[in-house]
C-alpha cells in the first residue's frame, strides 16, 4: 500500500511560513513568574561586559516549567534559556576561567564548565518537551527568535524583520539570524507546493509536476539572493571573533578547555556531561526537505559514491552521516515530517521514468542547478567569514611577542580548529570546507540529462568516462579558496605570504 502523504498540520508546519511558527513568536513570557529569565536575557550584554553574568545566574532561583501553558511559551523559554546557557559557558575570558584565582563553589570545579541548576533544570525540561538536545539550536536561535517590524507586512522580507534576543546585542548578530529567518519564510510555500507535486506524480499529472518544479527553481534562485545579503550588515571580523564563539556547543571542544563537554548540574549531584554540536544551518529542516524532494543523497564526509551505483537510476538509500545527525537537533515534529517525506518522495523517479519529456527533465535539472548554486554561495561565504578570518588570526598570533600572546584573551573562535591541524570545524562540529564541498557536489548527482550531469558534477579536474570535469573558479583541488581581485588572484594561504600571482 502506498503510504499517505503527510498533512502539514500534523507536523507543526505552516503552509505559508513553513518551519517557522504560523503565529509570531512571543517577545516575553507572559507570566511574571519568569521575570528572572527575561531580565537576564534582556541584559545579557551588560552582564557579560561587567563580568557579572555567571554570578547573577548562579544566584537565580530554580523556576518550575509548570506555568508554561502554550507551545509559544515553551519555545520562548527554550530560546532564551539556550542563549543564556551559551552566554554562561562562553561569556568569560575562557570557559574555565583559566588563570584566575577566583574560587568556585562547585566543589573545586571551574564554574564556566558547569551550568547551574537555575538554568540547567528548566532548560532540560523545555528541551525534553520540544524534543531537542540541551544546546542552543537553530530552532531556538532562528525559528523562534524573530518578530515582524510591522504585523501587516510580509515576513519573508528582511525589510520587515527584527530579532528578539541576541548574546552580543550587535546588528551583525541580528542580521546573521534574520538572513536565515527570511530564507525560511521565503521557502515556506515551497513545502505544500512540492507535496502537491508528489501527489501529482502519483496520478501521472505531468503538467502539475512541471509547474511545481519551475516554481521551485525560481524560489531557490530567490533564496540565493537572500543568502548573499549577509554581506550587507554582518561583518566577517565581528562574526568570527564576537558571534561565532557563542554558537559553539560542547562537542569537539577539548582545545577550548572542555575535553568532556559541558557539565549540567541537575540538582541531584550527578552532574552529567553533555556533548552536543552548536547551532548550525545544517539543522535547518527546509534545506533537508529540498534534498529529500529532489532525491539528493548525502554521504559521510570523504565517502564517494559507489562505482556500482547506476548514475541514471534511483539514488541508493542514505547512510549515517553528519546531515542525518543534525536531524536530532530539529524539533520532534519537523524531524518526523522529514522521515515521512522520505517515505513518499517520488519526483526523481518520476522524472527518470519520463525522461523523454524534455520540459519535465529540464525543470527538474534546473532545480538541482539552483540548489547547487545556493550551496556554492554558502561555500564562498564560509571562506570569507571563517577561513580567511582564521588565517588572519593565526598570522596576527605569530606576530605577537610571547608575553603579549599570553596576555591576549583566549580566542575561543580558534579552538574550533583542530589542534595541530589546518582543518577548521564548524560550530556543528564537522570539518568545514570538505563537508560543504562534498554536499555541494552531491547535489548534482541526481541530474537526469547527460549534459546536466556534466555541468553539475564539475568537481576536481579529472576525467571520468572520457568527460573532463572542471574545477571551480578560485577553488583549489585541496580545498583552498582564493579571493579574486582586479590585480589577479590573491592567495590567502599562509605559504604564499599574500603575494599576488596568476
């Protein structure tokens, strides 16, 4: 029996807003009982600047979650408690107060490593209710952390969006989150449209499938333009040194002084460690929805497509990998929706079975091209905001005298790089460029037409089946990314010394 198509309302998905809530998120918890949380969230920047944040949070009462009555209230609580948790851990000179003589009342353990019961207990309860891990997720930072400036205007425009809570209070941090909010809102109508296309494929209604794919491709192009607006109001230096550190979780943080992760004091004396990835755009359900609908398979980083796979047949089932791991960081209903869509997705198979229909094939391959182009833009953005800034930071560190280097504030941003390795890691905890490039290249694999496969699979320069594959402009085969300027190609690799070469 063919499984039924999912009903969006069963999975907390809005036909207009997609994975964003259909109602405007709360900007404050209505019950005055929760004023202590709201007061800290409202004054985060001042508390961090005055170095009083940990002291204040340590003395907060342990509030019950029983007065959270609606889903909107649970989401608001989860959002601000997640942000407060990360501010507590990363808001000092280091997560462990290394080098300070301040005694800790947590039985000799450095304070920054332990999240106190005033936050850990209600945060754990809100996360359990929403089926999320105890970490600041994409859902808490983006999906439930916005408001329209004017309620009568659309929310898929950056001209009408504002954030509710940030750690740094900077325009750059707000803009960073709002780009994702706008993308989610603009992508929202794609979800019911593509569910209708899946239904149309079942009844052999090619006209509706083509119309859906064409609209999908156009909307993907819109999303790429929205993504590129990041450069307008989010400065790479501010992002790398001031915002990104607060997004880190407790996973792969040994170099930051958290070899076991972050300890949550649950009030029982057990104090379990948790190791979760930090907030990452890989936790966006809508991007994974695009992949599922188009039949894009993502494999573990570094794993290539099996030579035995038929490049013109159905895609093999996905194996465990980072992108699937990120589903654990999505709200439970959204995660289950993706699993349901996987069981009914049929567009790629339908197009493959009707490859004689040029309009159908072209519309499908155009969607893959647009999605691959979106990932290309993301790679260039990561290069500018993280890779380049990391090398600048390493260069500055080498130029410091040993005394100044010791006195310099611990740069948590650089602990997201493996010790002794040039491989940068994202806040989600995975090797950055290699992961992004592989995800980009895999996007073109389901292409139907031979010309589309050649166009979309232009990875490293090599010859496969007699077809030359071209490398991307300004992108080395080993993952190095260059900045192209008017005077030629300026390398940002340390070994080149910044010398212009052709």
